[in-house]
């Protein structure tokens, strides 16, 4: 699913990803949930735009898509490369953010990342958020549970995982965040606004 108000951008994304994928296109997020209910999608590429003319903003569209299909890989893209734009997209439920000014290979890398339930931040965007944002959605969930005061065993029960799997995810997040230990990882994730 490609949601972008610019027909030329939609065409460019289609050409970039063909022939690997079939596409549905929308100019804005108004019909996205209805389309999601009738067609199975693995990835949605959503323009980060302001709400206008009755159409929802990019962030609102991502939230709706994520609510109706939590496992959907969402790549947000837009012209802004500041920390706030990235935070807005990730907080809404996107797993990747790509600048509109980046190379086609960057968009392809973002799509490949979300297909494997990973995350991706365009290396050309402001570096303030990029390093911390490379944790996976599952790692982010676990760090949030730790920040909320849950033990490894409690986090495992809440997520339906084994305690060992939770420990493995937590340990894997340390080098991604540049953290020394679990407490340091939670502190970095909080400062980077990856978790609340």
C-alpha cells in the first residue's frame, strides 16, 4: 500500500519496488483502513503529511493502520529530517523513516527491514535519533516493560514469550543503543523518546 498525495512519488516508489510487489495506491489516508480490510498487505508506505481537506495526517493514518493490523510493516517518508519528524512517525507505529531526499536504495532497504519485523532510520536524517531508533519493535516493547517496572519474567508473561527470549532481545538491544547494561539501555531509550 502506497499512500502519498503526489502521483509522481507513488509512481517512483512502484517502479523502485517492481516487479517484486503488487501495489494499491491512495492519495491520502481516508480509505486506508477500508482497503486494509479488503486486501492483505505486508507493507504500507505512508507520506508524513499534515491533515488537510478532511484527510488525516500521516501520523494519524499510521496509527489507524497499526490499530487495525498491528503486524503491518510501515515505512514513513517525508521531506523533514529533524528529530521531531522521526519521533512522530515512530510513535505513531511506523517501523521505518525515510527522507524524501534519499536515494532509491534507502527506500528499498527500509522496506526490506520492515518485512523482517526490523526497524530502519534513514542514515541521511539527523543523527540525534538514528542510533537509538535501530532497536526492533520487539526490543522497544521489552524496554518499555522494563521502564514500567516489570521484571524479565513479568515481561515474558505479558508478551507470551519465554524469559530467555526476553533476555535475548534485551541483550541484543545493548549494542544497538550503545548501552552498558539493561538499566543504561532503558535510560538511553527514554532520553531518545523510543519509549515513554
